[in-house]
C-alpha cells in the first residue's frame, strides 16, 4: 500500500522542499523584475535594488516593477493560503476561498465604489468591507438555520448570498456609465495589478499578516477540522469555534487582497492541490508551501499579463486559461485525495 | 468510570430514548446491542458529550459531563469511530497524533514525546509498520486499528467504540475483537462498544446492554441477557442460541419467508 509512486514527502524532505521553492521564487522575482518594455540585465536589477543603478533603472524598478512583483506575490500567497485553509475546514478539496461569498461581496463593494465615482482608496475600502460583510452575513444566516448540518448550511448560504451579490453587481453594471464606469468595472471584475503601487500595498500587507497569524499559530490544530465536528470535539477540540476563527482569518486575507487586485479566480483552488501533491495534507507544511507556490504562480501569470501583449491582459483571464486545464489534468490523474 | 443515570436522550425537542441508566467500570467490556434506529448512536453522542442529555446526567470519574470542558473529557474518554475514509491523504502517524490534541497546547505542534506515544500505540496494536503509510489507502481492518491506536494515543481510560467491526471481513473482525479484549483485560480500559452481532458479546465474554425502542431492555452477562426470546423480540426474527462443542454460545436466526416477515412483531 506504500508502494505507489507518489508517496508524500517525509518531514525532512518537506522542509528542504519549502527551502527549494522559496529560492525558486526569489529567482523568479528577479527574472520578473528584469522583464518588461524597458529590459534590464540581472546585474542592473540588483544594482537598482541596492540603489546604485542609473536614475532611469532606479525609477523603473522601485516605482513600477517592484510594487507590481511584490503585489503579485502577496496576492498569490494570500489567496493560496486562504484556499488551503478553506479546503481543510470544509473537508473538501474542491472548495475555493470564494465559497462563502467573499469575492462576490468584495466585487459588489468595489462596483458600488466605482459606480459612485469614489476615489481608488475608497473603492478598495468598499471592496474589503463588502467581502467581510458578505461572509459575516453568511455566517449569521447559517447559524440561525436549524436541523441542517452546519457546514452544509454555510455552503448553501454562501451560494445564495454570492448569487444575490452577483445580481446586484450586474444591476449596477447595467446602470453604470458605459464609457467611463463600465470599463473600470469590467476590468476590476477580471482582476488586475496594473494599477498597483507601493502605497496600495502598504495598508494591505499588515491586514494580510493579521489574517495569517492565527493560521500559523493554529497550524497543527486546524488539521482536526478535516475529521469532522464530532470527531474533532471528541478529541478535545471545539470544532465550531476553531472553524469560525479560521473562516474569519481566511476571509480577512482574501478580502484584503481582492480589494487591491480585483477578483482573481483559480489560485485558491488549484494551488493548495499542487501543494498537497508535493508535501501531503498536513496543514503545518501545507500552509507555507501553498503560500510560496501561490506567490510564484501569480508572479508568473502577472508577468505574462503585462508582457504578452501591448495591452494589459486581466489577471482573471490568464489564471483561468492556465488553471482550468491544469485542474482537469489533476482530475484525470485520478489520485485520491489530490483531486 | 462512566455512569449515566435516568438519562433522556434526543436531538433538540425530539426525544429518542429515556430512563437510561448505565455504568461501565475499568477493565470491563460492555456491548450495546439493539436493532437499527433504537437510539444507540444518540446514546453514544450523549455519553460523549457531543449533544446534551435532555434529562438526567452523565458522570465521568464522578464529575458531571456538562461541567467538564472538551479537552478534559477527551483526556478521560476516547471515541473510536468507524474507520472512515478522510478527504485528504494523511499519513497513519499523523492521524494517530491527532489523538494527542487534548494534551497539546492550543498553539503547539506535537513534540518528540507525542510522536513516541503515537508510535507506541501503533505498535501495541501490531501495526507499527504502517506509521508512514497513507491512511486513506489502508484496508478497512487496518483503518479500524488505526482509529483504536488514536484512542490509545489519547491516553483516556474509557473507550467508546461505534460498531468497531462493521464492514470488516471475518478475519479482521476477529483481529479487532482480540485487540479490544486485550485493552480491557490487560490494559484496564473501560470499553463500551456497539455491535450488530450478538455472537461477539459471547466471544468477548462481555456484559451486554440490550437496547430497544429508546430504552434499555436488559443489562447483564451475555449468557443471561441474550436469550432466544429476547433476541427474537428485539430483532423481530426467530433466533436460536446454541452451545458449540467448545462451550461457546452462538446465535442463529431462522430465515423466514417473505410473507411471514413481521408477523412476530
């Protein structure tokens, strides 16, 4: 029974796997910094980072590419970490962070902001609050449902609230100014880091960290949620309280990055799969590996978005074009537990 | 160790059973027998503190269950569910380590000692070589033994087992029952298990609690409780109890024709 080709890595291998992935990510980030309409050699990138390159290179690296590269890595890492948490918590490898309506709520918030012609910072704030609000509403409704399994109630309520938010978003799109507001709305709904600046990232970073800290601290205990409520309770863990905490943490993480990048699908669904394939399901190693893989994946996708064509390609389009076939490939391989 | 008095059980306002009194002592095996839907699962969930009793109380080492926190209960009493397939491919040792939850700090990961306890528990059940195997790929019998190992890693003195031999083949049933007997007789555990096979109660020389329609019909040694009349009444089919040449009792239901089914009820 242990003879199958892809036995999960032993603990020592998991650490070296994480180290290898982190180095690969750093190399990828350097590469991404050198690519663009104004190509730079590796040496120039390093010199610019150290503040010793010419003014032009300094400007390109510090003001344009570095915020974008860091933004892509932050958003990817956050979505993958949130996805890994949601999948363990719902005991279902097909769950993405959107399941409780966080993206739909954030989208509605952002579209409201754009519709009201608010400044960018307010649009981002609306998106963040919209995401939190949608999930809070889902938790509130699901907790008042009796006689249905709590997890099922959450998922069903999430679908309903997500659909309502989607309908409201569509209504605003119909009512929006087709020349000025509608393109902005459409672009936001497909996700993009084209406008990410250092000042956008700064407020988001601490919020993502606030969400990550409980996940890191509870990294071992979160595994118990994969057993189901009765078993976790009988093992001495208050499953519903733990789940609520994990939902809150993962939602804060997702809402904060969706606020700056828009709706970016697929990352939170497929990256945790890849991470489990590499290091197994144990959450303590799954979380960091998923975060690093997610950072690398979105870095790759965003670099393609800004270099593949003369116009910016929205992130959501490429994450789906790359993610969907990859997911089908995972399914077709049919390995239990990974699919 | 565990004692329930005048217990009414159920979910919310739905009463499933009442007037249930039950005690299990250290070193004792109690088999809970009863037809499908008689309330065994609800009784177990109440005894484990997963749902509150509607009336009466459960005492764990003399303390009311409702006054104990989840981890305090888990340090005294372990639940052995049927060996199910989890959604993710955890390693066997990781699954057994989860039994340590109540003894590991909220924010901590298992220590070297916890790993040692987990491996010892696996070795005690004769499956030490499975530590690194993928739990989701084990056979049903192996999974059940892993669930028992997890309960041992929990270091609780009371073991509550939900149909530990359900869906196991003939050989695995005997293997799992042998380990359970060892745990009670040599390990001093108090074991409460549910089963659909009265022969197992004879094999384990256990005390039998017979449950019917939400109440306890009889409580005592297997030989006293499992009479042909009682079994026929509870299960609704004619049952004979016979003594084999080696002196053990076995139950044999008579097969009936379709049109006579239910006439005994």
